C-alpha cells in the first residue's frame, strides 16, 4: 500500500499558524461546512417574506438545533425589535392589566427546558405523493432548542386571571401579528415566555427578543416577537386558526384546534441529500423522533419497506416534547434498502403509514402529515424519496 | 388559588391530553408558585386601546364605521388588487379571496373567504391588523368595512347595494360556518394507539408505487452538475410560476456620493414596496420587476418581466428612469402612467420619495 502523504508529509497546518483568538468574536461554521444551511422551496410561496425555509436535518446530529440553521417561518418577515423597545402587555379578563419591559421579564424566576418546534405543515407537500428529495425538504420544518425564559403562568398570575377567563389570545409585534387562541389550561401548564435559546439570545428570525414556546403544539402558536397576551372567555378565531392550520378531510369537513403534533420520525442519514459514500460494511443509520403528546418510548427501523422491523437504539431516553436521536448500526451488504422509521410515544401512539393516514384524512389536509417516510437506498448508496405499497 | 379549579369549556379530548402532558412534565423542576412579584406596571387604557384590536366572531371589538361595495371596489383596486387581483381572484401564488364554493370535498379544494372561512370577523380583523402586506394598520375602519364588503360581493354573498357596518355585521353568515369539527384524532384515529405494533412479516411483497424523481420539484443547488430532469405532467403542489430569472445587473462603479442616512431611510420606506419588488444581491423579478440598476435605466427593461403595454411603449419611446421621472411616477403611479400594472397608490411624502430614490441609487 502507498503511504498516505497526509500522514507522511508535514502539512501546512502542522507547521504554520492558525487564526488568533480575535479572528471571529462570534464564529460561524468552518468554510467546509457551508452546505449545511437552511434552504427554501421557492415554488411553495409567493415571496420569501411570508414564507418558510427548512432545517438541514440531514447534516446534523445529536438533538439540539443550532439557531443559525433552524428553520424560519415568517408571515410578514423577520423584524428587528430592540430589547429597549420591547413591551409585553397582559390584558383582558385580569385583575390588573400589566405592561412588562424586557428588563422586567428578566427578574421573574426563570426556567430552562428543551422542546421541539414543528410547523404544522411539515411534510405537507408529501400528502399527495413522494415529492421532495431530501429529509431537509420533507421533514425540515422542525427544530429543537433549549429555551430559557419565564413560565407564562407566572406572568398571568402576576396580572391575576379572573374566573371567567377560559382562553388566552397571544399575538406578535410584527405586521402579521399571527395571533392564536390557546386554552387557559395549556397556558397555565407548560407554556414559556422565552428570551434565550441554546444559551444565547434568540436570533432575529426566531423572534428576538421574546417568543412564546408552546410545547408539543404546532409551531404557528409559538408566537414570535410576543407583544400581547389577552385573557378571554372565548377564542378569537383568527386567520391562523380558521382559514389556515385547519385540516380538511375528504368529505370537505375540516378539523380545527388540531394543536398537538402527532408522534413522528424520519431517517436523516442515509437519505437523498446524505448518500452512503463508503460502500458495504459498517453503516450508521440515524434519525430523529418526537411527539407532541409526551416522550418518545421507542423507534423501530425497517430496511425492507415496512415488512420487518427492528428496534433502534435511542441515544438517550426520550424526554417530554423534545427530539430524540436514534441509531441503528448495521453491517450493510450493499443491497438496496427501503428505509423506514416508526416512532412510538409514551401515550402508546404508533406512527402510522401514509396509507393509514390517508384512509382517515384523505389527501387535502396540508397539515399534520406524520406518516412513515420511505427512502429507497440504492446499491450505489444514493437514496430517493419514494412511496411503497 | 381556586380560580384554577374552574371547569374549562375546552374539548374533553384536549383536556385529557393536557392532563397527560402535565403528568409527564412533573419531573421538570419548576419554581414554586409564589405571591406576586410586583413587577411591571398597570397598562393604561390608551395603551390597551392601541393594541387590543382583535374582533371576536360575534363582532365584539368592532369599531363604529361602515363601507359599501362600490367604495370597497375602489379601495381594493388601489390597495389589494396587486396581490389579490381586481376581482379577489388572486395573482400568481398570492391568496385567492373569492370563488371555490363547493370545492372543499374535491381534490385540491379552493379555500377562500367565501368557500372556507367560517367567520366574517376573521376577515375584518386580518384586513384591519395585517393588511395591506407591507403597509399594515394603515387603513381606516371605514376602508376596512368597505374592503370586506367588496370581498363578500366578490364571493356573491351580498348584492352591490350592500353596506357593511358594525350594525349590519351580525347579519352575515359565511357559507362554511358549520364546516368545522373539533379535533377528533383521539377518537377517529384511536387505532394508531396500539400496544404491539407488528415487527415481522407485516406485509407481503413491497413495491415502489411513487418516486420523487418523477415529479422533480426539489430545489437544485446552483452548483449541482446533474442536468434538470423532465418535469412531470402532474406537478402536484408546484405552482406554475415559471418566470425567467433576470440576469443580475453587474455592479457599476459608484459615482454619485449618496447620503447614507437618506439611503437608510429609503431602505425603511422600501418595505412598502417589498411585497412586489426585490432589490440588492440575488434580487429577482416577482410580482413586480427587479429594481437593481433602475435609476438611470430605460423603462420596462428588466429582463424576463412582463410589463404592461404602457410601460413597454414608454420605454420604447425613450423614457429613462432619472430622478425626476421616478419621483413623478412614485407620487402617483396610475396618474403618471395610465395602464401600469403597478397597483401601488403612491407615496404621499416627498421626503419618502427622495429617500427611496437614494436607496435605489445605492443599488444602481
């Protein structure tokens, strides 16, 4: 065998010097990772301001999504709102309507919790058939961060909720305002008013300086640039809870208030954007699983399109409404695979097939497609998004 | 505190979920609920009035006012039609607001205010708070009433004599008001909860029934070296927006010294234009033409954009967008050029016009 010159020859980096500590006061990923970025599907929306892009989940590992590549969804663009200009109002059916500044929020007892945020439309383009070639595009409307903030309950108690209060209406400071109605019971349970994600301030595109975190429930309710919480005795029935984010069944009737994200999983590698490049032998199959109804209890992986399943290894026990990483370490013989993953959660829910979902919901739902995904991995290691019988 | 023991009027299935969620999250260490912290200050009535604009289905929250269909048609043409079309039929990928009645049980139902939206309050509230796109909260209550009246008219739900007001609001029932059910997944999909999912020999032969490659609507990287595959006949969700990408205008050496403050102000004002126009690196023609290099350019010349006949003719006749011509156009587009596609009403303030031109010059 020929000796590897990378080993036998002295390389530049082993003799010269690298960057000093002041080169990047706030760093970006190294240039060699420049393909690990959010991507947009241009034909989905009329413009990029009221639009969505996708997390490069095919290229990430672990469970925490870096803010810089976590998917964005804006209805009127990502605004720039200084902390000093930030105000949060609590009004409606409360004893004392209150206004908080950002500095006020920092003085309430703080909590740290990790949750996934998934757009209700994630995988929506796949309802009618296999359409987009890549886990980023089929399942990338999701991210998972550690949030630091104040429990919404704490702020509501500060204002004093009146007995006739049954709902809260939450809205943002941007032009769309994106208001949603949330039952008071949920608002008093685990909803957070967050100002940090993964240890740092929220990025502009994630609602700097303050966003709402509504664990397990569809991303649209996680109002960014949160400016107002109104306690009400009825829901507002705003645009984003009637004309959008409602699920039309085959008979033309639509489900509303489908807040929870059903248990779901996807193999992130190998996948269409992450081909096997090493040939037969040891292969790491990995992916993500999550549930809006609790924690992931287990994930099964099939190599043959759902005929036979084996239990994958969870990198860590599933936690409440957060991403779980799974691995299946196999010795790949180089033959074709029809790769699937199937999530199970602590409520006993098992991720359904597309056929099972379509049987109940038809093809016109747009939202809440949590069906099992199939990647056709070919002998050359490339993968394609397919549907199987 | 006893108020938390109130019986809530939310659906039983959701309550069950919430209870389950609460049990699961008990392991999380939460701060002990304490007495009040004394933080924040009382919200003033004027402040609440400024932000508390939402309107409930029964009309609670509506301000006094009224607007008729004819006025609505005019306001709509000026402020809404650029994206939603003169008849609320929608332009390109922008939302269609009219039509679609009777399509909800078809493949690809057309969901509009007339065919899908359950409550008129939603339309009023959204127009009032979030429209026009890029110039939200600029409409008077009477204009909102008029626009909503026109949207109803466009959906054949009222006649052309109709006047919508806070008094007549409750008369309107939208056709799909009863077309919604509460989330019934726990019942309708209870078979997805199963103790023992199949692990072996779960089905017979497995065949590939559909491939993404056949559709090929996945965005390609600019550097991808594989040739674009054929587009299938049956592009399911891909809309037919196939406008050609204009060539990027090469950077011209900067000659005029621009006032950076004015440029910054222009960038802010340009937000009014962003719904239709792009400028800067990577800008493309969208609903309106790309504006890179527009100052000093011949009218109607952005490659790949389908201008109005009037704009093309003006360009052919030698119209060049110097500062004077641009200022006149931006003040009142439709008066300046009869037949222009640009539905924007115009910039009222000279200072805004000056700033926008400076901003556009910074991209010329």
